[in-house]
């Protein structure tokens, strides 16, 4: 097992990464001071791992209320959020009752937001079961739900007490979801960790084959990168925005195609190619750089062409991005591979050229 720390003063917390962690009650014990928790999971993950978590908690005398949500990005909304509140109120859960998120990014984001707002704040624990959640969404305290007009537009910064990333849960992850997680892994190499990008190019086949050591290394390296960024800029006033490489385009794809039709990681992959294309048009990176990025995403079995929504639709959806400032769109772009910047002075003609050049992909 490896343990990293997200350094936020009194609100610092550990990230434990390794195999068989769901069986290790001692890891949970310090974050569960009382004898009751509420576990939030979904219809896909609960049959696989809820019983094991329940048994581990019972071994230290902790009983659990269990809240099972429908699975999918399409349910990351206020109606499903109310199912969590309803269960918490019905079971008279108190301020001292931690919420445990057992699932992927949707479960983690929604549970975290419920924890931030129920009784004005209760403790919560992240147990991410997808690669994407283990390397990204479970770390850093971003919580929230989608709105019909935009992804993650309603939410709060609210840090967990603990992140428990059991790599064994990746054994049941569908291949397309493993690839979706790799989009966020590749992102760290592109924005700030060039040696890691080199390592990914050398080890992509091992990751796709679910080599345990390779996966644990990639998860730990990704979490270390994110922990450093979050510690320096918890509320995204500066450096943390760089973690959104590809996300302005990617969120537009997810929203425009209807939530759940494109996986988040697929949207990020296609969006990152668009960001790279735009970076090249600005004269910052070369065509060879763009080709290198494209090839790595292709090797990870990720889409490199965005769907054809129409230029005006993309512009409308991107206008709702959370990085918009003073009515101006701001993009995370690459000054060079391994060095990203937030840039708000993109000439509209170049943006339109990118949207026209990168769209038209068919998605299975």
C-alpha cells in the first residue's frame, strides 16, 4: 500500500492506494469515530463491493445505512440528490454520521455534495471504484451535480476525511471505463509531468492489460500530481484550473450529446485533442506534438475526434463553462508538452477553425 497526503492544514487527509484495502478495517476506523455510517453506492457497484465494505465495518462494530442510486451520468441531478437526503432524514442520520461514497465519479460527486449540505456539513469518505475516480474525482474536494444547461454547475468545494483506492475494484471495470480513466491519467503528463508522459508511452500496453504494479504506479503518480496542485490552490483561483485540460471542450460534448452518452473520459480525450489543435494554431506546439498526443490517446483506446454538434452549439455550450470570466472564454492550452497555461485571448477565428477541424467523429 502507498499513502499520500493532500496537505490542507487542519483539513489534510490521506489517500491510501493498494490491493485489498476494502478488507482493512484499520484504515477506516480513524475516519469513523462513531458506530454508524451511511454508504451511498449505485446499482452496478453495490452488488460487487457493498457486502465486503459492510462486513469490514461490522468487524469494528459499525453499522451502516445503505443508499443505492441508479447508475449513470444521466442521474447526476437534483432528483437523485434528493434520494440521498430523503434516506438520511428518514434514518435520522446526525452530524456525526459520515457518508461513504462507494462507486465512481458520479457517486463520489453526489455523495460529497450531499455531505457538504446535509445539516450544513457532515464528514465523508471516498472509496472510488473506477480508475477515473481513483486518479481524479475522488481527490481534491470538488463535489456537485449537473444541470440541464451545464455539467457540474451546482456544487461545493468540500474535502473528504479519507480516500481509499482499492485497485482490486478495477478488476470488474469494463474496458471502456478503464480507458476513460486513462484520459485523466494522460492529462497529468501533458500539463505538468513530462517524465510521467514518457512513462505512459512506454507502459500503456501494461495499463490496458491491467498490470497491477503499473496501475498502482499510475494511480499514485496521478494522485501525487493532483494533491500538489490542490494543496497550492484548493479553490481553483489559479494553478488548479490547469487540471481542466480538455474539459471545456469535453464538458460541451457531454452536455451536447446528452449526459451519459459519452463517458467523461471520452469527452476529455476528444477535448484534449481540440485543445492541442488550438495550441498548435496559436503557434505554441508543433504538428508533431499534436500527433504524439493523438497517438497516445489512440493507444489508450480513446476517441480523438469530437462529435459534430455544429460550431455555434459548441460555442453556446462552452460559454457556460465555469472558467468564463468577464464574459470571456478561458481555455487550458499547452505552451509545450508538459506545460499548460490558462489563456483567455484566443482569436475567435482560430477557435472556429479548431471546432471545424476536430469534429465529425462517430462514437460507439
